[in-house]
C-alpha cells in the first residue's frame, strides 16, 4: 500500500532548479536585452549551489544561451539543457511539483490553462510531460493530473502537511468548475498531503494577473515562521487589503496550537510599466535553494529593510539580492521564473 504523499518544502535539500529561458517569439521580445542578463545571473548563482536545468526551444536557442552564460557558468556539469517548446517562461506554474512518499520522491504534473485562459498555454501544459519523455528526471515516476488545474505559485507548504493558499486563486471560476472549498481541500490532501489548508481571504497586488498567487503575498520560511507583505501607507490601494491579510495571519495557528512567528516585508515604492499600470513588485517572491536565498530587489530603499527582515529567517543560508526590475515588466518575479526539484530526483541533460 502506498504511503501518503507530502509536498516537499522549498527549504528541503534540492537537486536543482528549472528555468525556461526567454526567447524572441514570446512576450519577452520587447524586453529581451534587459531580461536575459537576469536569467544569466540566476543560472550562474544557482549553479554555485546546485544544478540548473535550462529549458530552451531548439539548438540555436541553446547555443545562444551557452554563449550568454560564457565563463559565468561553472566548469562542471551544474548547467544542463533540455530542448522543449513552451509558451511562457513562468515555469513555477506549469512545471512538475516534488512530492515525497517516505524516502522516495515523485513528481506531480497538474493541468495548466494560462492563469485562467488569460494567455496561450498549450505548450506550457505539455512541458513537464515532454521533459519526462526526454528522461530529464531519470526514472522518477510522474503522475499527470489533467483534470484539475493547480499552479505552483498558488500554494506554499511547511513540508509537514500544512498548505497556505488564497481563496481568490484556488476558487476562481476560470480555473476549475468545482470551487467548493471542502472538495478542494480533499483534492489537496489526496495529491499533496495537505492535511490542513490555511486560506487567505484578503490581500492581492495590483497588476497581478494570477488572481492572487500566494508567493507574492505570504510564504513559509520554516515550519513555524511566515513572512508576508505589508503596506504602511494609508493612501496606497494596498493598505486595507494587506492589513486585513496580516490580521488573518495573526489568527493562524501551527499544528501544535501555537501562533506563527510573523515577519513583515515592506512593499517597494510603486513600480509602473510604460503604460502607467502598476506592477506587482514583492519581496515575498524569493527563491530558497541549497545554502542560499535569492531575494528580488528593485533599487528601492525598502530593499535593505526586506533583506534585513529575511536574514534571521534563514540561518546558514546566504541571502543574495537579484535585480528583479526586468522580470516585473511581465508581472513576475524570481520565484515565478524558477521551480526547485527535490533531492532524490535527478536533473539530466536531454
């Protein structure tokens, strides 16, 4: 009889991280010269600690990426490539999630519909399957759940059966037909071992086209600590909803009945695109890897405040700021652009 599944926490040991590199035929075309250096830095930094598997479109794309990486990539085989077609670069939301069953590791691939049919996603929805077919994950079993839409950025976990998510995303009518919370919780328990689901009913950032992904709002730093974004400007549109979210977080209790330690992260000054629309810049969109935490920064005075708040949350890990201003042009961040793969799952060149 199979043991119960458990969604692996981000701070647990990793084999590596997946990246889907921007290309000229995608949404990044107008910003390619600005965003590719961010991906170069991401790949180079991650490869100092673990493997990075770069998804590229074809051989020419791969050769371009290798040229951009140049001598920034380590000399060993920490950077590997796989050629697959994909629509978008936010692999967090369509890549496979790492699940534990006792000592073994498995992968789960949920359906993806472009954040509620906002964007074309036919290739993205098949990306994890194509990687599996190319044996990128070796012999690791992958379960395909093609009758339920769930995006990786919409959930977070303490690694011990507690999931954190938002009502606005998981019950959105543009994802699944059945939006009953009780039945959603049952699915989360069956697939990801979510014995407890903490639902955030408030929050959200202007310009976020994901219907409120949790990884822009609140995150587990360890099983007893939650960080969350806060707005202290009463004239800002985020003030009231983020205050309400903070109040709800103060009411959440750990499995042992104790309150969580809460770490408040400021919002940077409003970031707008060329058309004047506000973008969802957030320090909560960080990535935890082996030995380090990659933190988005925005050339803002709040950068130092956010880094100082997060540093005690990750003892033994180096905090590395990454300029996320180019990523926010497409309403994403470091966490959105990456997907960690748990230790025990290989990452092999295709």
